[in-house]
C-alpha cells in the first residue's frame, strides 16, 4: 500500500517536472531575512570516512558558490560534540542559512534554537533532524523506496523475482540475514520499513528464512553505520548460527560500507570460492569500493543516489529561501520529525548491479572508467 502511494507520488513528481509548473510550494520559514546576496552559508557533513559524504560536501559547496554564496564546509568525523561545536561556530561567524547532514538527528536541538533566535533558516540534508521545530526544509532521496529497492534486488539476486519484477523460478527456502543502519539516523528506519514491506510475504510463506531469528530493527541495527561493527556481527552470526554447515544465501545490507565489512567476514569464513559462492549481498550509495566489488562478482547490488542532484536541489532550496522565495517541495506529509512535518523534496534512486553499472555510473559521468579499475 505504502509503496503504491510513494510510487504514485514519484510519478506525479515526474509529470510535474516534465511540465515545469504547478510544483507544490510552502510558506517561507518564520524569521526569514531578505537581501542575502553573496551571504555565508554553513554546511555540516557527518564524516569524511565515507566517500559519499565527501562528494556531497564538495558538490553542495560548488553549487552554492556557483550561485554567488560563500560557504563554510565542515566535517565532524561522526563525533557528535564536534558537530555541535561546528554549528555553534557557524552561527557565531554569522551564517545566513544552515545546511545540516546530522550524525544523531536528535542531538543538535540547542544549536537549532540558537539558529532560530538568530533568524537562520535550516535545511536538513539527506537525514532528517528530529525532535525540533526549528527545521525548515528537508532535501533527500525517497528513503522508503531505497529499502524497497534493496529488498527487491535481494529477491532478484536469489531468483525469487525476475529483473522485471515478475515471479522467478527459485522457490527457496533461502537462508538470509538482515542488517539495518544506525538507530540515531532517521533514514535507517525508512530503509528498514521499505525493505520489510517487500520481504514480509516471503518471510511469512517460508521462501525466506532468517536462521539467526534476528529480524527486529533493534537487534540488527549497526550504530553509526560502522563497517567493523557489521563485520563483527556477521562473524558472530557465522560462528553461532551457521557452524553446522548451514550456508547463508542472502544478506540484506542497507549501506555499502556495511556490505564491505559483511563480505570480509564471509571471505574469512570460506565464502567466495567456486564451491561456496558469496551470498547475494545488497548495499547503498554506489561507493567506489562496492562498485568494484560488484564488477568482481562479490557484492551483488547497490542503490545509486546521485548526490550531484541532491547537492543542486539543496543549493536551489537555500537560494530560494535567501532570496525571499519559496523552495520547491514534493512531499509534505511523510517526514514527521517528532514535532512537525518537514516540507521535503525527495529525489529518485536506482538499483545498480553487474548488468547496468556501466550505463548508470559511467555513461552518467558519475565515475570514470579509471576510477573503477
Ligand atoms: C544514510 C544515508 C545513506 C548512507 C548512510 C551511511 O543516512 O542516507 O546513503 O550514506 O547514511 O553513511
């Protein structure tokens, strides 16, 4: 049901984009100050340890500078107090707008109050900032759909589904283990719920089994999206549940960094050989290491979220706000941050695997051939 609704929203967005008119707009944030040409914008990103956030930060900076703004770009290396300090500093420096990809979506409430007192609008970037009324807009991808795509791709890899979504030849039962993202990141729940909306009927009818029995979000979540934590959990699963020769055939992984950790645990336990192939392992972000792994037939798939588009969208949002206009949004109901529904702009995403990476990632100019060698 939920997926159908989201698909309908996406179709609507596409048709609105095609005719270029009647896009949904919302009121400008309270406390808005006009006349901000060339203003300083504060951009905070969670970490440099993941390739995607480096790309996000660089692209947001580039897009804002192309619109004539000055940019203070900060990375917090997944440390909450560091991000808190960076926001305090940016407010002190006199930024006119903040674009924030938070580490813990609930940990910066005081900074946001301070921003509000200083009439600084806030755009939540990729991850929703929770439990604060002082978030004006949200620029992100369709996070529920990402989860749907991850689970769909898992089923395609197992041949339970065909690539066109029709019923495949395989009947199972398949042994699958599930991983989820960081519990302090609102996106992680969206990915999980999206994936479970697809997997549930297959779990119910026994096509898919989870031999560890760990299917609840809390038991499978990986704090701060740490690859090492995922690797350790996979090691533990292999030694506890799969000791007696049982094989794991599929792993739902919500992020490429985790997939790399999971694959290395599998490798050190004898997977990745002709007699014991890797299970179908999913991912997200089309990070270089994972695309290479897909090309090498290790990781099965990833979800491509073109951060060049997200960067452009958030810079355009910032520009509209700073000029006294109204940013375009396309979803004003699904992203409740615990205090309010934040008007959101959701971008589309795509399953990438060994059959289409060339078209999706090389032809689109996201990577060069050399970068994937
Ligand atoms: C999420 C993001 C994913 C992935 C993950 C780990 O918030 O939406 O694309 O990057 O963080 O960094």
